[in-house]
């Protein structure tokens, strides 16, 4: 079982004469916890209140610790929380004014009556909104909460912590002002019209956690009908970072993408976009596989994107389940489900196989199990080497698109972003456990920004490159 990492905080009221702290520590340890900090909150002659920070590997360990302490005489659990929840208290973002208003004259300039002059200037020339409002550095992070992380469809309110977190990342990594917007709608037309209605306030739209196949329709329509960049991160962010990692993995294995047989397992939003990115980058033998097996050109599919995928992939018409078509594959990229790949499948692959098991939180095969049989392994997890993480991509992509005054984020710009991420790792540093830079590498956003601006300008999707 792959472990997760959590830190729970127990606020305990301890009766000094009734129980020793050692017994409490033993109960925590025997229940699967590791104490990492002890803070005295209140000290009295008979009782003491302490916050105990405990590291646990699984949610069940947290439950076991609570139950164990409840059985002890002389200790009362006042509260149980964890650092994740504490970081979300009151929300994670806020709006801060760039200038203070200290007197009536300043008030008149930022609001009535002088603000009317600025409004009328924009009325005459709407492009001035990029110079005179926050539009030039504003992105809407929009979701209808139908495919949130590994949770699936949840309430829009429940998706807000994810969208707030995305907004934080935009700001920290690329100084982009991002605003979380969760819509209570599953109707594609309503979603499209709502986003179009709010679009004048933003320089870009980041679609997030919209289920497949609806996400394709929503993005396609918005790209056609808006003059600002629209980017569905679950599709393209994953694809860009996966391609960046693959470009470096191919250097490690000394293989060329055009010569490789590539299996893409899982044909939802990310899988389809990965397939498109691979073809754009020069792959010639990509096979899309879902639960019913490989997609083939001779079959007609009700899913529009599957039909596209079938017509543009699997040139040799291979048929059958994953275990059949994976034979002699150089690359496996999974965005599907846990534990669908096994060691026997990997043994059928070509020499020095590359395996990207990106299902989250549990990959298609555990890295510990796969490692002896693969040359390069990547996952979507932070506790293993080579994490494919969208955070590497979207801040720099939008920084470049906004600065270039782009109307679109096209395939050339996405490919440029992938190449830029890959190039952050020097040839001397590159190895099988380091094909993807860490998210805190300060070279990433500037590299992507420059590459995206250049590609956008050269393809006519951007107004400037400077």
C-alpha cells in the first residue's frame, strides 16, 4: 500500500495525577503515530492542556489514535484537527489594494467622480482595459465541480478549496491574480454562456475539474467565441508536463519519439490531450487504450474524442486489452485507474521501458513494484521521484499568454512550454530519477514565459513578444 502523509493535531487536557504523559505517548506510537511536536497551551496545578502534533501515514491510523486515547483514564480530547484544515481556515486568498486611500482627494480619483473619466476612455477604446484595469493580469479559475481531483462530482462549494489553492499557485509562482469561480451547473450551454458573460473582466480563462467529455465541448466553444486564451488545465497541463518528462526520459534511454511505440491508457480529458501532444511532438505509433481495450480505426465510437483518437492513432491496427498491446511498447503513460498494470505487463515491453503511472492518488502500478523492471518511472505523486505536476505548467503558460496579450494558447505554445520545462534540467544533471524539475525551481516560470510568448508571436496568437 502506498502511504500518504498527514499531521494531525490533538489538543489534550491531561490530569497530571491520573496519567503520565508516557502512557499517552505509548498509545499514540502503538496506534501508528509518530509525535513530531508538543506545545503547552495551558499549565495548571492539576491539569495541563497540550497540543500534540502527530505524523500518520494513513487515515485509519488517525482514527486508531483517537480511539486509543479515548480509552485512557485521565485524559480528555478537546479537539482534533490537522494542518491541512488549519491552512484552509477563513479561506486561503484575499484581495489587497495596490494603493491606499487616505483622504477625500484620493477617494475622488479611485472612485467618484474622477473614475468616470477612466470609464469613458475604456468605453471609447475597450483595449484600454488592459492598461487601466486588473484585466491584464487576471485569470478566472472556473469549475463546475464534476471531476474534482480524485473525488469526482461534488458540490460547487466543496470544490472551492481546490480552486482557491490553484489561485494561490498562480500568484506565488507567476504573480498572476486568479479568482476562483465554482458554477452550480452541469449544462454545457449554461456554463459557456456564464463564462462568456464574465469574460470582460479577465485576461484569460483557466477551466478546471470539468468532467469529460463535457470539458472538450466547453473549451472548444469558448476558444472559438472568446478573444482571450482559454485553457483546460486537466487536459493540457497534464499533457505538457508529461511530454516534458518524456522528452527527458527519451534522452536517458537514448531513444527517439518517432521510433517509439507509446501506450496511452485512460482516454478521458488528460489521456486525449496527452495523445494530441504526442502526435504534435512527432510520435508516430501511439495506441489509446481504455477499459474495453485498444481503440482501432475500423470501429466507430459514440464518444467524439474517442472517434478522433481512433482515426489518428494505432497505425498498425493492434487489438486487444492492455496486456496484449503493451508488447514491445517503449513507453506506457497511464491516466486511468490504480493497479491495472503489473510486472508481467512491463516485462513484455521493449528494452529500457519508460512507465508514467499518473493515476492519483494510487498509480497504475506502485513504483516500488515497478522500479526493478523499468528504466524511467514517473508518477503524479510528490513522495516519489519524477512527479508529473500541473503546477510546473499553468503559472508560466498564463504568465506568457498574458504578457504577450495572447488571444489563444495554441499547440505550438503548448509544445514550446513542454520543451522549456524539459530544458530546465541540464544534461549533466539528467538521470532516470531526475527527468522533471521540482515545482519550486525558479527557472521554470521565466523559461515557459519566454517560450510561450515567442511561439505565440510567431504563430499569430499573440500581439507582442517583449
